């Protein structure tokens, strides 16, 4: 039984290399109850792992394909791919285990991540960043009637989007540091 509900709200908190998932939008209101899920996102590889905190069972895993922007996501024995529509697109497309085609994207106006079902153009899940140091943000699911696997897939698609954003920030910071080092390097010269 997955602790993810069809119309659930979940707060994500940083805890070392992990994110802890609490029910509700306020950490202070539910922190004493303990977290339901833990999510480990590898900094160096594209590996993401979601565990049920009670049973310690792995619910889902995602792995970035080598030299690719695609992520393979596995839920139980079922797998699906999250991929870009084109090299210029920041949108990520995938098919839920039930067969429903979806897109995950970041809305530039709000900075919010949104997962939409393509056929009816309805929002199934959102992630909103937090300004708090510890709280990463809040996931909201709007998916009544969807299977447990679909709910996990929606949640994981948002986590993959966060990993992609983290990788982009890290590569931008690395490029800025390299440019600053090259400019300040001196370079010898003269007689």
C-alpha cells in the first residue's frame, strides 16, 4: 500500500542526502508524526530512489540514461521513460502506467512545476518551491481515480524535474566558476 493519496498534499524536507516526505503543506504541523517516504537523489549519478519509510521497501527508482536526457523510471516491475520532446524543449513527456500521456514542465511565471494530462489538458500534479532553508517545497496531487502506480509515477516525474533543475544549476555554477578562473588567471606574458 502506497502512502501517496489521489488528492494528497506533501511537504518535502531536506535531510542530508535525502528528502523526507511529510503529509500536508505545513512541516511544523505534521513533523511530530514522522515522514512517510524518503527520496534519495544522487548528486553524481542520475539515480533517484523512493522508499516507503515504514517498510523500507523501494517503491520506485529512476535512472538517467548515459549520455542522454532520458530517465528510465521503474515502479514494481513496470517501467516508463521521461524524455524531452526536442533538444530545445524543457518539457518532459511520459506515459503513465495506465496509458495516459502526460507532460511535466516548469511554468516560468510562477516557477512552479506542473504535470498535465495531454488529451484533456488537465493538471494532475504540481510542485511549488519553498523559500524555507529546510523545506524544499510542496507536492500537490489532483488525480482522483488513478491507480497506485499512476500516483507514484506522477510523484516521481516531479522529483525527476527537480533533479534536472539541480543538474542545470550545478552545471551553470561550474561554468561560471570556470569562466571566472579563466578571466582571473593571469596568463603570464610580458618580458
